[in-house]
C-alpha cells in the first residue's frame, strides 16, 4: 500500500514504479502467500499516460476511507456495547459480512479501480487549465488584475 495524498490531478510515473517495487518486494519476501492486491491511498484514481501501474491497482480515496472507518466503527461499537452479540461466531460473521468487512469484500467495496488517462484530449485540457492558472497568477503579480 502506498500513500499519495499530495497528487491532485493524477498519479505519476514514480508512484507506479514505487508500487511495482513494493509488490516485487512482497512477492520475494513472502513467496508462500498469494499475490497481493496493489493499493494506493490517493485523492485521484487516474494515472499519467507514461506511468506503469499493475493492472489490478486499486485506490482508496477519501470517500472510501470514510466508508471503511464508518463500517469499522459500527462493527466495534456492536462488540463493545453488546458483548453477548460477539460471543456468537455466526452472528459476528454475519454482521461482519453485512458491513463488507470480509476479505472477499474489503477490496471490492472500499477501493476503486485505478485507470490510465485514456483520452489525450482530457490530458491536454488539464495541461491547458494549469497553464491558464499560471498565466493568471503571473498577471496578478504584475498588478494587471
């Protein structure tokens, strides 16, 4: 899992390289375990055209983190305030399932699939927008606005 919370528009080439390196390290260090799910914590789900991320890369956005925290809070509140509830494994497993806190649902429910900028026009639009903002700041600095 890599945290890239400062990226505002896209995930960059170096971010993909770092995640790939982490995945390779995990596979080398824990060969008996099944392949890990590559996860990035970020504000965006798009990655740059020249970046290379694993195909199955997932992103935890701020919204998804809040969903996960709410589910965990509900789960632990149930255990803390209703201890008899936690004594029944079937009840506990069912509640865990209803909150999507099982291994099978955790990734699919609390993460989003990352994706490459597939449209060159979108990329060009974002570059033009950045250029326009920079131009505006320069004009403001010269007292033109």
